[in-house]
């Protein structure tokens, strides 16, 4: 990424990057910067993110800006800007750098731009930080793409959108639902599901979410955990249940199960199988 070094001279400055292999035009970035001062630089795509702690000072479009904790940061492509810490302990932040064409493909709305470089909006900043953190954590392409749409939906509240996207006709997704149920253990992709629906990938994702009020990944996880309950009731070991339902390992099953049902898989199994 232009203007952003992968290594800093000061040992307390740190930055990480991630390029999702399946989704070109997207770069994740998270950093804690104390001493480094970024020279004027640009990004090919939008720079969208949030400040977690500390304050950043940067110059953008000929003016100085301060980005305090829990503020939203929005930079348009090819806009020259700098960056340095305004507070003694530096600042923590997370960003996604995403090309204009990719934003247009995901949202169905070409021509996005942002008028404000910084907005102090604690609820939005917290939601953005949470989604960016989830993007770093996920290893499933379908989950990543679903989170990416959610992230851009959050930034849409701050964006200038030339015109509202036209209403899209209703699509029946029964074959997709059946496919999800039949492939719980598989590593599914957005392109795979979109082909079944006969739509382009992100057109499919928008339509599916509009009809079911959930992303395909959320639906898939609901089906996985429902099947996990059934297998646990039959007495199968949690580790085997995790493998059979496409979850990474037993720890992943435990976290996901407890979030949805309020108990661990082991405790659930003891309760429903005890006589």
C-alpha cells in the first residue's frame, strides 16, 4: 500500500495487512502508531475505518483533521493525505482499503464518495470496528463476503450515493437453501451459491439478505448449529460434531453453540441425554 511501510523504525509502531485471496481489490489494515509520521500518500481505493483509541492528526484536502477515539474515517481514492499521532500513546485503528469498482459491485451503487473525512459517531464506529475485527478473524470466503457487505452497509449512512439503486425483482432461493443444508461441512463460496441462483455474486448476496434478513453465511451457521444439536442428542462426541458440521474445531463449536443456545455443547448433551 502506497505510503505505508510494512516495517517501522520505532519498535512500538506496528501494522498488519491482509489480502483475502478470493476477493481482489480489498486490503485489510490494522495498526498502533506512536512515533511514525506518514508522508503524503494516496490509496487506489477508498480508505474506510475507525479509530479505536488515541487521536490521529492528518492533513487531507488542504486542511488538518483530528480523528478521536470512536470516530469514523472515510477517505476517497487518490486523495493525498498524511498521518501522525496527536496523543502521547499514539492511536489504534483499523481500516479497509477497497477499490471503487469493488464497492460498486458489492453495493450495486456506482459513484460513491465521502464529503467528511472524519465523523464522531460512537455507535457506528463501534459497529465498524467489530465488523473489521470479524473480517480479520474469518477464514471462510462466504463469511468474509457477507461481512464485507455488512461493512459497506454501515458506511453507506456516511456516503454520498448518486442515486438510490432501483428495486430488484424478487428471486426464489429454495435451491440455495437446499444446497446449504446439503453442504454443511463444505467450504462454500459466494460465487458457488450465486451460480445456483443464476445471479452475479453480490447481486445474489443483496437479494438473499433482503428476502431472508440474514446473509447466506448466517443462514449456513444456523443450519450447522441446528444439525449440531441433533448430533449431540444422538450422543456423538463434540469434536466429531464439529467436523461433521463444517466448524473449525471443538472450540469453534463451543463458542458458536453457546452464543446461540446459552449453554456449551457438552452441557447441552448431558442435559438432553440424561435419564
